[in-house]
């Protein structure tokens, strides 16, 4: 297999393109299929429409199905229009059932029904079942392409079964065992099967300690299960314990990437607008509600400054430190927010306790405040003609602001999580704006109380 790097990629792609332009089938297949599937995907996307038309004649629908599965939905929809009806039907028939369900799930019901009608009868039933589950649940991301065994099966028969059906299964590293009612009762690894005596039964080598998820379980909970136990696959059951599918590690990687992107959007108060495929108008429409809300909340800061107008008039130098107080409080709160959201996501907040996390962040904020205050007490008198009390006011305010900011940044996502909402909606801009207001209140309150000494 050829590994494409920054140094050889362009030259190799040009060589592949030349074989298509020359309609050299043998040379094309030799070059193209000596690449990893992801490199094949890159070349497919980069070549022109005319060259892709030749490519469809050079590779079978079964071979192209592997490439098609790796495309984003919008790309799938675009390139599907280039395929003939028969070729497109054969491509879909050669895709795995969960990838077909993902593809059809993004389409209008009328469009998806037309495609389902072109599938094999057995596949039609599987796809309809997968589409019946909620999108972000275990049922929505599982595959029906797995091999299930029965406790009374002989090892020899199972090995023969694997030879016949293994190539079409999503994975064979773990095989799940069901009883006569198709209820999950155990699991056996491929290693145990290979090393066991051929005349023994599955029930003699299987383990009954098998963890499973239900079709209705949230995909984030399934991802945490994979992370905790380092699973390669996990069985999916109904409320009655019926074994209906499996979820593999590659599917969970997609879930983790998807959830991370969603959380990042929430964290930045820009849900959905990071998608590079949407227009500037659509991105602005998605971001506008947060921006407008934060604008009105930010007006509270202007009102606070107005309330302390007399203090500012009496000590004009105070105005110069407002951006520093607001910025430091906002930054500290955002850092604590990131720690809290991550702690919730990986479950450490539940294992070690909310109190411990809050105390740690409070202590961190206080220590940061002390460090900054010491620096300010040294620098400000030098810059402002020995004005020591100004340094005390700014240093004290900053210490209190950082301490409260870290508490706010930690507690708000925790509170949202307790309400069974996504803690990532406690966005960075929201926390920053709240901490700006808190920082200003502390700053002017301290300054007013010590005004006589300034």
C-alpha cells in the first residue's frame, strides 16, 4: 500500500488523473487500489466531473460503495446525481445498513422511500427499523450487520459460520449469544473461539457478564461507556432484552466528533454557525439571538458605571483599570467553565463530587487573585507617583473578582446539568458578560468604600 504524504501526494494524484484521461483501466486500478480508502476518497473529491464519469466505469458499485460511505451527506447527495440509476442502486445495496440509514435519514421521506424500494427485501426491513429510532440514540447509530450465536452451537459450526458470513459483518472480534427468544445472554471473543476445542459448545466458553445498551439510550451515554471500558463493540437490546444490533468503535468516534463540535458551538454561543457550508446570512441568523441577548445584558455594565459616576469623578484614575478588571474576571470564568463542562462530559464531577471541584476552582481563583494583586501593588505605585491606595483598591477588587468569577464559571454549568440540559449552553460569552458585571460591582464597591484614601 502506498502512503501519500505532502511530498508525493500531488505527483501521485496527477498520475492517477493521467490514467483516467488516457482511459487506461489497468494502470488506474493498479495506482488507485494501492491506496488507503481515505486517500482514494481525497482523489475522488479532487478530480473533475468528467474524470469521475470515467472512474465510475473503472470501479464496480461494490468498490465505490466503500468510498461513498466516507463522504459527508451533502457530498453524497451531490455525487449521487452523477450516477446512473442502476449504478446508484447497486452502490446503496452494497453499503452497510447503518450507513444507508444515515444517508436516508437526512433525506425527505418521499425521497428515502423511493430508494428503500430499490433495496433487497431483507435490507428494506433492517433500514426501516433503523430509521424508526431517534437520531441521537443507540438505536439510531447501531448496525444490524452482526453475527449472533446460540448457547448450544458447536465451536466448529461457529467457525464455519464466520467463514461464510464474517466478510459481511461489521465486526467479528466479539460475538454475542442469544437464547431461543433472541434475548442477549452472553458474549464470546474471537480469540476464545479460535483457541477452544472444536467440539465444545458456545455456552462453555462464553461469558455471561456482558454489558449492553438499550435502543433508547442517548448516544453520549453510549460514548462514555466505550471510553470507560475500552470496548471495540457493544450490543444493543430492546426493553425486553432482545438483541437487535451492535455499535462499533468507529461509529462512536463519529459520535464523539459530532458531540464535541456541538459543544464547541454552544460554548462559543454560535450553535450551527461553524459549518463552513452555510451562508454568511445563515451564520448571522444563528448567532444573532445570543449577540442581541448579550448586548442587552452588557448594557447593565454601562448602567453600573453610571451609578458610580461620583466615584469616577473623584478618582479619575479608576477608569483606566476597568478593562483589566472586566477582562480578567471574564477570562477566569471562561477557564472554569471549560473545566466544569469537561468534568461533566467525562464524568469526573460525579465521581469526585461537586464540592471538591467547586473548592478547587475557588482556591485557584483566589490564588490567581493574590498573585495578580501582589504584582499590581508593586507596579501601580511606581507608575502613579506612589499611589499605594490605588494599588490596594485594584488588587483587592481583582482578587475578589477572580474568586467569584471561578465560582460562577463552575456552578452555572453544574446547575444546568442538574436540570438535565446540556451544560455547554452556558456559553463562554454568557459567562464572560456575567463576570464583567460582577467585576464592575466589586471594583466600584471597593473603590467607593476607600474613596477617602485615594
